[in-house]
């Protein structure tokens, strides 16, 4: 049975969704606070309590905040986890996500699993650095790779944006191959680009080229064929990283063994169709079905029409409503609603617009969705709002 709860504190909320041995935790800052370090410590104490109480281990951890706050945050994380006897060496992705509340810290997204006799969890190492987590379920292997950036350093003077993003994809492929999987097993990526408005088109060329090389993209002769291509779900959004590199990404992959009952399939858009038709290689959403649950991974979604054109330009309220309607229509065929969200990232181009989103959320009854709310450029200058999401459903309840 799915359990959902919200814990409200003076400067943050914690949203908890659990189903059997799966645990989703979102900690979201909710107030302007001058003592961000204290807020971070309080949040991680609560997260540590939840992990300890459920005997769960982290498989994904992503933090949003000011770039110059990373060191303090990781210190608080290490201190509280050590105090609770929780492994401090699991990988963390930290990306720029300035708070909608003018705070140095925006929030944390965590996915965790409780190990069972059939499910063991381990850390993926790449050249001495923890770069992901792996586990087995129903005879198949699951992988989440963190902060994949090509394995470069900020002192590499010969790395331009194109070269570094190529290396990023190849690092993900190399790690997956080492683990007995392949990039073709990827079901979801989260891609964070510095100065996205300057080079998103160039980035798409790189991604398309890589996907073509590895057989993920194929030539199509019609729009209908374009709609049927299987591509990972994805978010592509503004976000600097502490290494100072142009791009970094997280990757979720599932390598199915012969005879596995796990199913992977894309959801084809209704109000928005395949982004591949206008040059972006990702699916609107991907479903991962396990024997007892269904995970819906919704790509970053903004105010775009069926032809890929930006709409409601200059009208934030209309962009927000359209985006939420698109997502609602997308997930409805799977028996889901926005109330089933277990993880959401909300991106606003302008901090001052957050109150407009809050008004709309109250009107349509989604004020308590598990969301980290950040300020970031979307892939087009005229787009003012984007949302990505995950939903978990219990299959026998659908």
C-alpha cells in the first residue's frame, strides 16, 4: 500500500512516499532563511531518521542550491549521516538551483530502497570515485549514475562545451558497459547545462549524434515513425555544477535479464508529441513496470504545442496551466493524476513569479505535491516555467 505524508517545519517541508521497500523523500525549503546551514542540518537529521527507521539505503540523491553552498551542505550531510551510522560515501549530485525563497539552499531529492533477500545494493565506482548505485530486482539490474561529466576537471583547458558533452555521454556508456549493461538500457536522464540558452541547439546535435552512433536513433520516413522511436525520458535545464564544467547529468538505466517480468515503455504525448520531431532526442515519459508497482518518469515539460512551438509567450499563468494540463493528460492513460506525484522539480525563470504558481497550485489542489522549487532558465528564452516529475503507482490498485 502506498503511504504519503508531509512533515512541516518552520523553514522546510519533507514529503515522504513509500511503497513496500521503496522510499521517496523530498525536502523543500519553504521560507527565506539567513541560516541556511542550520536548515540543511535540520533537513538531513530528518532524512537520516527516515532512513534509519525504514532500514533504507539511498540509491539517488540530488541537491539544489547556490554553487558556493555545496561545501557547507556536504559537511552537514556528512556530520548528520555519520551520527546516525549511515554511509556517507554514497554519491551525491549537486547542481545550481537558486531557491524561489531567496535561500542558499533549495532542497534535496532522495530515492531509497530497503534491501531484501532478493535485492542487494552496492556503490558503482569509476576510477576511484563513487559515481552511482546498483541493485537487482526480479533478476534484472538497475543503475543510477550520478554527476556524469566526462571524467574531466575544470583545469582541462582543451575541453570546449561540445567536446565535454560528448565525453559525458561516453562516460555513461563506459560505466554501464563495465556493469554489464549498455546505454540502450537508459530509461531516464537529468541533464544540467551551464548557459543553456547559448548552446542548447548545439547540445541537441551532440546528443542526437551519440544516440545515432549507438543505435538509439534510427532514420524515419514519416511523422508516425518518429512517434514510435524509443528514447529515454529526459530533463534538459539550466544548472551550473561545482566543477565549473558546461554539462553534467544523472542517468537511470534498467538492464533486463531474459525472462524478466519488468517492462519498459515510453508514453507518447497527446497534447505534446515526440520532441524528436523538432530535434530533441527524448520521450515525453517512460514507464518502468515491476511486478507490484509502476514508476512513471515524466520528462521536463514546458509550454510547447503539438508542433514544438512555444505558446502563451509572455503569459506566465497560461504557461503554467498549459504545462500542468499536458502532464495530466500524459499520465491519465496510466491511471495516474497529479496527486500521485512522488518527486517533482519546479523551474521558474524569474523568482518573483513563484507566487503566481502558488496561486494556481492552490486553485487546482496541488499545493502539497513533493516539489523542490528553483530558479533556472528553460531551454528557450520565452519559456518561463518547466516541471519534471516521477509518479509511483501500486499496480493492483490501478
